[in-house]
C-alpha cells in the first residue's frame, strides 16, 4: 500500500513538472509581414502608451460616475450599542416633589444598556456645484478621448518614420550588394591587367582596400537596420522574438504624390482640440465655484429603532424596540467662509487664462510647424531631383572611367576617384529620400492630415 502511494506521488510530481515546463515554453516565433499602415494599426492595438491612454478614458468614465452619484440618493445605515457605566444624572427642582424651592433633586434617567439602528436617506434637490459637474461630464470624457488620439497620432508618426528609414536601409543594402559585385569585377580585372604587366601591385591593393571598406560599410548598414527593426518592434509593442518583415516600397513618386494644398485649419490639429476641451473644463470650474455662493437644498428622511435594557439582552428581539421616523428639507446657506470661495474662483480664473494663453501659443506654433514642414518638404523634393541626377551622372562617369581603365587609357587613380564620387552620390541620394519622407510625415502631421 505504501509503495502504491509512493508511485502515485511520483506520478503527480512528474506531471506537475511537465505541465509547468510546457507553460514556461515560449510561444512559437511568429512572422509578421506588414505595410506601414498595418504596422501603425498593430501599434495602436499593442503600444503601451496607447493602452494607457485608453485606460485614461475608462478612468474618466468612472470620474463621471462619481459626479453622477452626487445627484443620486445617498443611503447610509448605522448602529450602536451603549453600556452606561454611570447613568447620566439630571437635576430636577425639589419643589416638584414637595421639597424646598430653589433646591434640586438628582435623578437618573435611562437604562444601563441601549441600542440604536437607523437608516438615513438624503437626496440633493439643488446644488450649483453638482449641477455644473453634471454638465462637465461629456467634456471631461471627450478630453480623455482626444488625449488618446494625440498619443495615437504621435505613435503613428514615429512608426512611419522608423518604418521608411528601414525601407531606405533595405534599398541601400541592395545598392551596396550591386556595388560589391562591381568592385569584385573590378578587382578581378585589375589583377588580370597586373598579370599582363599593365598595372601595379599598388592598383590591386587599392581596389582590395576599397572592396573591404565597402563590405564593412554593408555590415554597418545591416547593424543599423537590425537596431532600427528592434526599435520599431518595441514602439509597436511587438515581442522581440517575433519576426517583422516590411513589405512597403518607397519611390520618388510615392513621396511626391498625395501632397496637400496650402490651406489648413487649426481645428484639424488634435492638440488644439484637446486644449480647447481643457479650456472649456476650466471655464466650468469657474462657474462651479461661483455657484458655491448659492444655497443648496436637499431632502432627507431617517428611520431608526432603539432599545432600552436594564440587562444585556439587546439581541432578544421578543422585547420591544421603539421606532422613530422623520422627513424634512434642509437648506444650506453659505454666509462667510473666510474668503475661501473667492480664492478658489480666482485660482480657477487664472487656470482658465493660462489655458487660453497656451491655446493662442499653440496656434502660433502650428503656423510655425506648417511653414517649416512645407519648406523642408519642398526643399527635400528639390534635393531628391538634384541628388538623383548627380547619382546618375556619377554612375555614368564611373562606367566611362572603368571602360578607359580596361582599355589601358585611364589610371587607377581616376577610377578610384570616380568610385568614391559614386559612393558619395549614392549616399546623398538615399539621405535625400529619407529627409523627404520625414518631411512629408511632419507636414501631414502639422496640418492635421496624417493618415
């Protein structure tokens, strides 16, 4: 019997360990192939910043419930049990009992034990502060929602910037691979020319150094892409163990299309919308404190049962409990509070003025952002055209110099110089592409039209 119990115990422990091991296993590596729009959509569902912003909306809903509760009936119950160690003594005129006038007889009223259970119901009929609080509920909720939209827009812009930076990095990697192939061909040709006595060992060495530098540059670019990919997944709220593949491409036409006109509206900016709602809440605050000078009216009712006992048998419900019930209206008239209300009103007015100033300053900032973003976008598009032409020209120069070198009409110095110029031109072109897509995202965000 004992051996059987031991076997069962071993089996249970083994099953427990296997189950926990299975639970601890990381889930299989998932692969996601995302366009920029899909990456943004994923981020808006999984980003911690967005999740917290959505929780702020739920919190505002509960704050609104708190305001609503002030206008609903308030029901409270209470109970107490008393043991009068010394029963209170009351002095009664002695002449009531035939005694001398001007003298008093001590008399003890009450019992040693007493109990009281009561229910109190109160309903606010009118209270200026509660009234304004109810009016402000929708504005408070809309502010939380708008703040969430501001957070989502920031996430959207940052996702697009990193996404297209990685896309350009992939394009640059493709060009590096092509350039490595060109240099490998050039190194092979240089070695053949050297064997035939028409080049020096120095020419071979210079080309070898250039090829090594290019391969090193490829490793650096790949490391930058890997780091950017990790940053993008972090911003999206995607686990690092999962694989993210970017499917969008980027062309000059993509950047130049869907450019908006010069007309914009402040109210298209979510930050302006949020600040306007905050300003409206501050305006409600001023009204709320002003109405605190007005009397408030509430209705109340109370029902209680009490027991008086000479011995501790409070819970003997066969003995009589006495009932009391009352209903009434209560008028609370504020008379003087040491200027507390006045101080609160002035504080609320100051906060209202501050948000008004911030709103005016934000609109000026929007004007500045739009002007800067518009200038950067126009400049970036012009730069793309110039850098593309420069890159095409540098490539043409390199090809012609290479032909001359292969025909024995050029020097290694010329072809190395042409090669360096081509590398610089290509690098400048991709930098111009990146600057342009960033400028486009910033411009759309500045005018409140970020997709």
